[in-house]
């Protein structure tokens, strides 16, 4: 077997090795059931215990209050860009903060369904920063306020949950959920595609405060976008992404029992990110792409300022056992995604390589 490499992919991304090992060990015969989780009826007793215990783990790990529903859906974060306005619009007005590509996609989709006010935008600075609370132009009569909590492509992260009075805050946490503790009660809706920090692609988690359910014209809502219906059916209106939910359960077990919970997870993530950002700040060969106060703990973006040198860096990094360091085309340069599953040694190896590359090419 070839050795595993340090995979800096933005998503789908690395999973913890103990999770992969357990999935492998349980592949042919899940706990005496005589079959793999992939082969089970989602209506079976054994699968029912998997989905219920995954939800219970997520509630424990994130501290999700009882008045929130947890939904296991498909269609990615992108399907939720449509579901959010459809489920939450009552007067047809919403505020959006545009801090990146995914926030903009969500905004474009919402505009099909209502009157959308741009509460803030960092687009003029190529999405290199997160607006402060004072910079948000909020509408007190909006049905909700939308933001993307971590901008995967640009490497910026909201360090605070916006204060919006009685307007519910909606957050796309696809790329920073489970990276640190958050106060769920500050949010109306949290949604995340699983493939960055939770598990395999194919699962999308929606956490929604229950008083926000059920206001739309029932007869017009596509069933698979209907949060109220999905909550009533316990995510089983149709076949849920069964295997991805099972793997999320394993990831949560790992966070809870091997890492020691989200506070400990955050400490580890901070140490990893600090190693890389401290190095970036100590030299001038590479330039960080995000403004210092807005830096993401999960996606670190930087460039040399020379596209050919960036390409050379990416090629050489692959030869040195690191993959997927090429930045998104809208930012250029490099991006190191250092989600929960990336070990400290991976970031150490990257920084060593960066130093060597800078010396040889500076
Ligand atoms: C990856 C990502 C998306 C898109 O997710 P899909 O599951 O591909 O639809 C949306 N928002 C953020 C923040 C992401 O990182």
C-alpha cells in the first residue's frame, strides 16, 4: 500500500485515520448485522440506532439546545442556498453579507425568491476581509440575516456571530463546523455540507430553531427542500445518505472520545494555524491573501506574487508528499486547508517545505 500523503484539499478533504480504520473494520459486517452499513435498509432497526446515535452525538458535541431540529439532508450546501429563502421568507425580505464566492451564490439564489439587501460586501477587495459589526447595514424588518461563517476559497472567517436584534442569523458553516465550540442559541439556522469537516460528501446537516419552521405556502414547497416536513419525518421522508451519516457518527466519536471535545479541537486547530501564519508573517517571499484580522483557522491562502513560481510550488509540493495546495482560480496562489483531520505534523511538513522552497527560489 502506498503511504498516505498530507492532503490539503479544501473538500472533500482528509478524514481522521482512526475513523477510516473503524469504517474499514466494520465494512463487511457492521456489529454482527452480517452486512455493511451501505447495504442496510434505512428503515431497519440497526440503521435507526445509527442515525439516532449520530444525531445524539452531534447534539452533545455542539451543545445543540432542545428547541433546535437537526436534519440530515442531501444536495450539498448549494441546495440549502435555495431552501433557506424558501423556508424562511415570510415578508420576502432578507439581508445578505457577501464575503466570498459561496455567499454570492447563496445571494444570487435568494434573489429569485425575494428582495435581498446587501448588508455588507468585501468584493471590491477581492473578499480579503470580514466586515465588522459596525460595518453591517442591517434591516430591522428582514426575515433573516445570511452570512458564510468561513470563506473556504478566500481563507477568511467570521470571528463573531453578528448581533441582529430579533432577526434570525443564518450561517453557512460548511468549512468550519466542528472546528471550535459555538453558541448555537445565537443562530436561527446553521447549515453545512459534510465533506469539509464532518465526513464524506453526500450529507448536508441543517440545524434549525423550531419556531422558524412552517411559514411558507405548504402546497408550493418542493418536498426535499421542506425543513418542516424533513423534521417531522426525522430526515426519513426518502432515503437519507445512510453511509455518510454513519461516518459522521464515527467522526463525532473521534472528536468526543479521542480529541476530548470541541474546546480541545479548537486548541489543536489554533496551534496548527498559528504555526503557518507565524511563518507567513516572519518572511516576505510569500504574501498572505487574507487581511490579518480576518484569517481563517481552516483555509490558509497565500501567494508568491508570481504565477509561474506558484505553479512551481504546487508541483514541487506534490513531489514532496503534499497534495491539493493549489489555490482556487479566483484567488490564485496557494491554499492550505487544515481541517480537524490534518495532523500537526502535516502543517510542520508544509512550513519546512515552504522555507526550503523560498530559499531555493528567493
Ligand atoms: C464547499 C462549500 C459550499 C458548497 O458545498 P456543496 O456541498 O458543494 O454544495 C458552500 N459553502 C461553503 C462555505 C463551502 O465550503
